[in-house]
């Protein structure tokens, strides 16, 4: 047995402000989190929304 930790990410359209919902994997006890960006300077038109997930049932 072990723990598998990995990154999940997605590209989302950049706006001056916006709220995005980042969903968690199906095995998570929470559906996801809402992330609010008030300003972004990543890339010209896109930004990367990412988070670290952990699965104790794998590895």
C-alpha cells in the first residue's frame, strides 16, 4: 500500500476577475473548490488552474 500524489491542471480563459470551479477526482469526499482571481498576469489569454491531489488507494 502507499499514497499516490499528483498534480491536476486545466487551462481556463483569462479574465480580469472571475470565479472558477475546480473539481476534485471522484474518490474525493469534496466535490471541488471555487477559486476567485482578481487579477492575472499569466500568459496573454489563458491561465493555469492547478492543484495537488492525493489518493491513498493507489501506488
